[in-house]
């Protein structure tokens, strides 16, 4: 007889590791704030030599070749200010997926099909009716590379306008949250620990939202 599937653990058990990691990180920050500030300011000094236009180009192009965005997003508010950083994120989350989609739908299709062969994304299809749920699930599921999120709809021939309309709000929200975390980290280094706690609370809220969405998606699509 088939083995019954176990119910998913409650939300607090899923969020507890993230909360403990955040508390540990805050403790390390308090204990070694001087040393961390020295390393952080050195990194900012190096990045400040890069004009904002080149920085924006890196945000658009590097994820298309598989480079993670987080190392570029965390220091942005310290380099350009929170408002300009969010505007740059707005542009990057429109241009980056556009580049990845058309790369997968055009010249890069044969290469990308070979690279994704044997992975869970190789045989993925995006039907016109329910494909938006798959796109949104990829955007909100931790661990799915950002470039793959943009390549798969192009490989599947999913309509570009619909893909961008569905994926952009989720991508911008996630990237804006990382930029805000960098702002909180910067303020915490100045001794404003309330900002760090606020950023940690925002992270837990985002995790809770992701858990809620995935639970609803799994309930609607048990297979």
C-alpha cells in the first residue's frame, strides 16, 4: 500500500532556523562590530570606484550568466542611497529578465537546453492557463537560480509580455528586500540595532509569505 505523505511542519518550525540564524548574526555583529565595519568599509571603498552605470549593467548582465545578485545588492544603499538603489533595482528587474528570456528564446536556446538537460527544468512545460503559477513559484522558491527563472519561460515559448507581467513584481519585491537588508546592516554597524531587528522581522515576513504561497500552490497542485 502507498506510504501516506506526512503533513508539512507548522510555520513556526520552518521559520525558527531563520530566526535563530538572525539572532546569531546579530550577536556576532554586536561582538565584532569594529572588525566587521573595517571589512565593510574597505569593500565599499572598492565598489565606490565603479560608476553607477557600470554597476547597473553588472546587475543586468551578470545574473544572465549565472552570477548571484546578492553580493551586489547588499551594499547598494550604502553606495547610492536607498531611493536610487530601488530605482536601479526597478530597471534591473525589467532589463535582466528581458535579456535572459530572449537569450533562451533565441541564439542561446541550443546551449541552454544542453546545460539544463538532466535537471528538473529540462522537461518543464508552461501551459498558457496554469503556466503563471509555475513562473511565480520559481520566483518565490529559494534555491532556484535567478538565471534559470528567466531562461525556462523563453525555452518553453511562454508569451514574453505575460512572463514579465507575472515575474517582475515578485523579482522586484525580493531584490528590494535584499537591498533593505543591506540598509539595515549598514545602520546596525553604526549602532542602530533597531534597524537590524526591523530588517530581520521583514525577512521572517517574506519567508512566511513564501511558505503561505507554496502551501496554497501545493494544495491546488498535489501532483
